[in-house]
C-alpha cells in the first residue's frame, strides 16, 4: 500500500497512559471487576491497563441495549439514516487509520503493515459494505393455498452479544458489529482481554463523533467468565462468537442453560492444502502456501496448516519452504524490514513451543525453525521462528491439533484418494486448498473436501460477497455476505384472510 501512513507511536504512548473503562449507554463507566494489564508482546512490558467487568456490568449493558432497541431513537430510525450512520463510522475509521493500526500492532504484535493494510482497511470497508445492505435484505410473499395473503418479514433479532478473539481484534469485531447494526439490532461487545485496546479506541471514536444513539453499542471488558455472563443472560437475544472450539462449546451450553438463544460460531481449523505434482505454477503454490500460513504470525484459524505434497515433488517443496522460513526476519512490528512479529502473549508462545517439542518427540523432522528467537532486540519478546516439519504422519498431534502459530506440517501422499482421505481426517472443516492443472480433478477434489471454503490454485480468497465459515467442529453459521444477515434477523410469517 503506497500511501500507508507512518505509525502514531508517540500518540499511542500518551493515549495508553490512562486506565481505560467500559462503555455503557453512551458513557464511559467504571467496571466492577479487577484491573487488567495488557502486555506488549514485542518486549514483555506492560502496555496499558483497563477495568474489567463482572455480571453487574453485563446487566447494565444489556439493559441499555434493550432500551435502545425497543424505545430509543435507533428503533425509530429509517433504514436510510441507519445506512448513513454505518458509512459515517467507515469514514471515522479511515480518519483514524494510523492510530488504530498502531494500537493493534502494539497490543497484538502483528506487523504494522498487516494491521494497516489488512485489518483496519477491511474494518472500514466492511461498514461501507453493510451500509449498503440496510434496505436490501427483506422477506418475501409466500404462495399459499386458499383465500389468504401470506408474506414473511425479516425483523431484527434484538440484543446481540458478540465475543471476539485476540488474533484479528478490530476487524473481527467489525465482522459482527456492522451486520448487526445494519439489520437494526443493538450490541453488547466483548473483545479478548489480551487485546482490548483497538476496540476501546474504536468505541471512543464513534462516541466522540456522536454517530450512534446511547445504548446501541456497549463495550464490556474482561476474561472468559464475562463472555459466559453474556451467553447466559436471559435478555440477550443472540450470541456470536469467534474463538476456540472448546470455548464455543461452552457458550452453546451457556445459551442452552438460559433462554436457548441462537448462537453462531466461527471456531478453529486445521486446514488441508494439497499440492499435486501437476500444479500449474509450483513456485507460486509454494509461496502462496508459505505466506498463507506465516503471515500474521500464523495466528489464523483458516491458515493452511497441513500441507499435503505429492511424493515426486515432496523433497523439493520441503527444501524450498525451509529456505523461505530460514530467510524470514523476526523483529519489531514497526520495523519495515520485519517479516514476522511476536506471538500475542507469553502463554501462547509457550503453547506453540510445547507443540514443537511434541512434534519432535513424535518423530517429525524439523526442516526449519523449531525454537524461540531471542536474537538481539527480540530477547524479551515472544518470538517463535517459522517452523517447518517434514516427514509428518497425519495422525500426529501436530497434524491434528490446532497450534495457531507459525508451524507448518508437510505430509507426503501418493494419489488423490489417499490425500482426500487424510485431508478429511480431522475434527475441523474450516478451509481447504488444492493446486492442480487438471480441471476435472479440481472439481472432483473440491467437491469431496469437507470444508466450508475450498480454494483452487490460490489459497486464501476472501471477499465480503462470499461467505466465511466452516463445517464440522469449525463452527455454525457464516460471516460476510448476505449469509451473515440471516443470523441477525428473525423470520415472521404473516397471514391475512381476504
């Protein structure tokens, strides 16, 4: 991106000094929970502090969202004006682009150029995209028998509890907030306690501009217990969660134990990526497979973490991947020369390193990386070298469990039937990729792969108009496109006798 603005590091340093608080009913309020410290993963130092919430704060936020949904000006606002509000938020994000990207990289550890070009840019564009949907998603006339007119309406679902993880804090938040608002709902939003600052700044920007009436969006801060409070709350009408499969299952139980609210889940993945020996551009396939995993530090649910390579080209592909991994530069996320920043937290870094040791113990060969990078200024940060495992068997833990970091496992295969069987041999079903010059094989294998998204001859194609979401234990429902709107509305069939 040629016009990328420089980071706002001095501004961020001053902005992070005050303790941040919750945002409920259009006001910044003190939380009733404990104070939470967020750590800069590049150096291990405390970045800033914010107040945590407890069940009492969730009650207040839900009450504010309920009042705004049923009684406030938001409930009476025209679709046209609702669309204007969403477009105004898009412009606000663009005005504060460098601020938001700086905070994201300080808090999460991803490269500034990743935060700027990928995350914040998409967040702004998503508000514009969903602003265009406010008057285009509606019901239909039902062709019923008899002397009746029957039609279906799509009504806003109500108060939406939204919980997002730490790997894409701002953009995944907007994945949920924008479609919910487009359909006329109100929001109780909780970011990860590891990376809350970009959400706090986004809510500040919206508040300062006075774009939304009080209570339409509410910000709750805290850990997993706070998320359970939201999911169990009897006056929350819907929960949307992105994160681990284990937490997703718990939130489903929370919902079932309360008011049986609908839950949409975007969960984990262990996505297969298959390179056949007739790949039309083998070097392009290798590079796409490499960057598809190792950008954003490998902390991506849809990353192509299991690479299946046909035996005739296997050794070449492994050697080329190792060469690329060894040349990767780890360092300060704000250094333009850095290729990879630190993992999001010390605990997560240690989890990745444990999996690397498990892989070694299981008999996989380390072709590149395999250790913590403590060279030079990286000594106090949470840096893990890009790691490539060769000679991996599909049953190994490193090939079955989500590591969520810069670890690629490369598995050889003989033929199409074998690789499809191995690719589908996983609890997950988020994404998959394949590389072949055979059009018939491309169609055949894409149909057989058990995944919500399949990429052919380019891994990782994403567009707001195409649904994002998985099969099996990778989740329920879809993000993006018209598909996300269904989960933020409820259908009502109306019959009129004549």
